[in-house]
C-alpha cells in the first residue's frame, strides 16, 4: 500500500473524490482558496505528484490536464486500516481496541458491512469426513480395522507376538 497522503495531498484528493469527475488544477485551486491562501503552482505540483504516485490519472484537455481519481476514498481508507491491522503484533487485540472506539452509528455500519460480505462471500461449510476416517483412540477407524486384521492373521498363523 502506498504511504498515507500528506495534508495538502489529502485536501486535493478529497475534492477529486467528492466531485467524482475529471478536474483541472484551476478548479481545485479555486476551491482550496476558499479555506487557505495557496498558489496555482503549489496545487499543480501536488497534483503532478499525485499522478506520479499513482493516485490520479490525467488526460490532456487543450493546454491543461484533467485529473481523475484512480480509486475511491473508501478503498483508500480500507487500505489504510488493513495496513495498520497487518502491522500489529496482536491483530485481534487491535481490532477489539478499534471496535471499542467506535460510535453506535459506526458499529451499525460495521454490522451492515459484515452482513453484505457474508451474503456475497458465504463461508463454505467444512466437508464432512467419511465415517471410516473419524479418529478413534488416536487412530483412524480404517487404520485400526486394518491393524486388527493383521494382528488376527498373525495370531492365526503363529507369527504374531501372541504366537511366540
């Protein structure tokens, strides 16, 4: 997974994700300028960096580029969560702590997501073992039956331990 976005990269990507259409540097600049003082060249550099890092693709439109997100904000967030979880030395404890921080709305959203995943990707039931292969006293029934037969044959012809 790529590294997390920096503050300005995140501000730019937030707009690209929200607008969900090809955008120009000028459009992003004008929206960003409503909340901070920022130069055109700064936004252009950030968007070029995002393109180089694979976050956006761009197409020429006259003398400008139009940028489109490569993936969704949800996919980005999921990748961040997965990366954090994978780096934990105790993933189960990390999940418990994470779930403990959730609001009731977040827990309901999680339950909805679990239902969707389980519906779309049901966990198959484990295959049933044939009766002859169920363990009996540390042996498989088929092996035990074969061992009993061999012992009986040895006893009958006098080559077994009982016949010595």
